[in-house]
C-alpha cells in the first residue's frame, strides 16, 4: 500500500484502502474545496441527482451505490461468496454484492480463485466442505498486472497472496466465508464460516473462461465491464483525452493506477490525480478533459441504465 499506491497506512498489516465509501461508519470525507470535511452522504442529501444522477438518486436515495477499494493481499484471503440482491434483501435488508477486480501488481506465480473447475450439485459441494477437500474443485487463475476478473454475486472467489488490485463493487458488506485454509488464531480457534448461508447463494455453474479479455488502445476508453451494477473503462494515456457524457446520467469515478494526470471539468474546475488516488466527479459535469503528466492509466467507473439480461461483462 505504501510504496506502490502512496498510502499513509496505519500499519504494515493494512490490507484495504476504501477509496469511496458510503458504508455506515465508514463514510468518505471530502478532501478539499469549500465542502472539505463533509461526508459523501451529506453531499448526496444536499445535491441529490446533481451529484449521483437523477435515475441513481431515484433508485438509491442517499445511499451511494458503489464501494471503491484497493486491496493488498500478502497472504491468500478466505474463500467467499456474496448473495445477489434478492437474497441479500430477504436475509439482511441489504444489497447483494457483484464486483470486479483489476490487477495492479502481482508477484511471480500469484493466483486467485474464481469459480469451480467442474459443475457441482449442492450435495457434492457439501461433501467437499465436510471432508475438507473443497480446494480440489476450486478454479485457480494465474494473474499478471492488467488482468480483469468480473465476479457476479454467487461466484465463489478469493484473492491469492502477492496480489494488489482495485476492486469495484456494489455497496454491500454482506459476505459469506466458506473456507479459510484451516487457519487458527493464537487460541486455536478458526474464523467463523457461513456454510449454511452460503449454500443458497452459490452459483454452481462453470464458465468456459473467468478472465475478462480486452484489447489495449492508447488514448481511448477501453471497455472492461458493462453491467447494470457498474460500467468500467480503462484509460491508458500519453496525450489529452476529452470525455463527454451528455446522455449518461451518472457520477464518474477515476482511479489512478499509474502515473498522474490533470482532470478539468466543464473547462472550469481542475483536479490533480496521481497513482493511488481516486476522484469522484458529480453527474452535473458532462465534459471532462484528462491530461496526463507524461503518461497515466486510470479506471473510469459510472452507472448506466443497462438491461442486465442483454449486456454483461466484456468477453
């Protein structure tokens, strides 16, 4: 976190940086300008659709719909699954969690888990859990910087050791832990598992491919994910790029994952962004000029009104 993303972390064991959050008790605070010190929720209460977009405000109210993170995994993380909106609403009165990962850095040989190697019945899955053989049917994917993985709710997943990534997800803190590599604390106690809750949340289908393919294209917006939960583009820049959003009624988020750039909104407001920083731009700004300082790579995130039955992650 510190050397790679320039984070002033509280300890060397800090594994996550919540860049933009409206999760209760973890609200993002405005850094600068005349609104400095105000929380993201307070901004939505005041500016409503001008900040998040009219459709997003009608849908989510004062709840900001996305949680934006950087994650640094020094050790393999627990295997988890998240419920979809329907199940999360029924059980927890919360949103489900669909997310995506963009790998920023990975040590040689690093892997992550996405899905299963073969289709399982609930009975077969339960048997693997009870016998301690779940690892045998988990799908391990070798990773390198620039890799993208879309994780719809219901897909089992875990981040492996030696991986730093950007995570874009629905605003939800509902997680079912299904395997923690038999780790115990100093008292010999393992972490709580949510085996029964997870059973109804897991999607047991097997995909032909779990990594998202895309073609690099300098100085343009390259589509990584298009879903009803979020749209994410990659901008790899060595010259100025003009972004116009007259028909997209949404906030925009820029995560700088390499280099630095100047963002000018509606030709009147300029913000500097460097590696490891994240900027939230209100929906009322329809024109954004992005000028790299020599070079920069950014992730661009927003919400479109997409029919999930017709469009999904980039293949």
